[in-house]
């Protein structure tokens, strides 16, 4: 359980407003060029901490970047992977991922206990083609941008992973939830699969940051009656996070198994990690959204949402997680589904 505590204790992200050393702000949604510039700056300025890696290339030829955060460049530590921006219109998820990167690298004194023990891999824009298209052309674009026939473009990348792929259907290439022609048919999901598999021996937790349903979710998405073996621990952690997020600004957050709170979704990244990779923990954090359109958060509210998210994860301090572990008295070895 301590690994979950350590990573999501990004939770204790600084309560005071950051004093960035690089010129960044949290009052507008960054475009790809701004994100790339900042990632390159971090890798150049903090070479003993941050390594920028291209893990793949999108359908339109854009780099899919991951930044590895490893204090002391220790290769054999437990690993946590965080993704953002799987769905193009969910700009807030990318900004949360960038905020985490910023805090871990530019404010490390606040996270010494975490960063001395855990290596992080953060992919802030898992869908760069869609993200760019949603900035320049169609704000509510969801999918990637590969031509898929019938004059249509793109695949819902969070339906394209290789666990229970398309068993609930998503076969219309023009639909927002189109799952592709096969599991891992898309270069973007292939890139994520590659980084997951290369780190599988040490991978302890996978966190997918999404928007904007105000939820804390755990596997499985494809079937609400299926649960990980350590479901009690997942449920307790999710409840603590939801309660803390409610306490910040009064917005209602719910928690539970993804397949019970949503219509079944197959081929999701967290189901893939939980169902095939033996990873101890897999969560989706759904941030708050806008009042008029949940996927179009006003930029004036962005900073508040970033801090709400950070403060909402405060309960995941190691002492809180250890208390859960004592309560359930479990040693979790992978995520074996219960019937």
C-alpha cells in the first residue's frame, strides 16, 4: 500500500501558490508548443532529475513524449506511470499532469520522501494529434486523427487497449467512441503499451488523469461486477480522496468501480494495466469540469481546479494508507479479478 501513498501524495502538492523558476502560469490551457518548450527546459535544466523521452510517434507524425523523474537516476526503484490527455477535449487532464511535473521537478523539497523512493513517468499528452486539433479546429474533438474510412477520422484511444477490447461494441468509425479495427491498432496506444511493458517489472501504480465527471474510479470498466482482488483497499482509498475533494469547494465527487458508475467501456488503459500487467493499483481520477460544458472548463477556474485536485489527494499520506492496510490486512500481489 505504501507505493500508492507515495505517488498519490502528489496530493500534498504545495498549498501555497508555486513560485516557478521558469515562466509558467496556470491561468490558461497550454498548447503543444508551450508544453514541448517547458518539457525541454526541464530536461535541460535538471539533467540529474528529468529525462525527456519520445516513446512513440502519432498518426500525424507528432512526438509522444514522456518525462521520467528520477532523483539520483536510480533505475531499480518502483515506478509510477501517470497519463494525461488520452481524450483530446479533456484539456484539464493534461494541465494536471503538467502541474504534477512542475511540482516534482521545480519544488522537490516538498516531496523528498516520495522522490527518494519512486521513479515517475508522466505522459502529459497521450493524444497529441487530437489535442492539437481540439485547439485549432474542433474544441470538442475526442479521438485521435488517423483516417479510419467513410470520411471519418480517429479512434477513442481509451477504447483501444488490449484487455476486453470492443466486447461491448464501438464499431462505428464516425462515432466518438470508435474502438479501432483491433486492440492496439493505433500508434498512440502502442506507445503507451511500450512504456508500460518496458517498466512492468517495477510498475506499482498506474494513474490516468481524465476529465470531467468528478469521480475517483478503479477497475474494471468493462463489467461493473468484476473487481480487482484488492478491491477493499481500492474502495477505501477512493472514498478518502472523494471526501477530501468535496471538502475543498463543495463540489460532489463520487467513487467506485468504473463499470458500475458508467456504461461499460471496453479496452480502457486501466483495465489493461489491471487485467494483464500484474500492477498493484490502477486508478482514474476524473477532475471537475465547467458549468456550461463539463469538458470546457473556463480558464479562469483552472488554477482552482488544479489546487482542488492536489488538496483532494491529501489523505493519501503514508500514515493514512498504512491505516487502510492494517484494516484490511492484505498483501496485494497483482490485480486478479474476482467473479
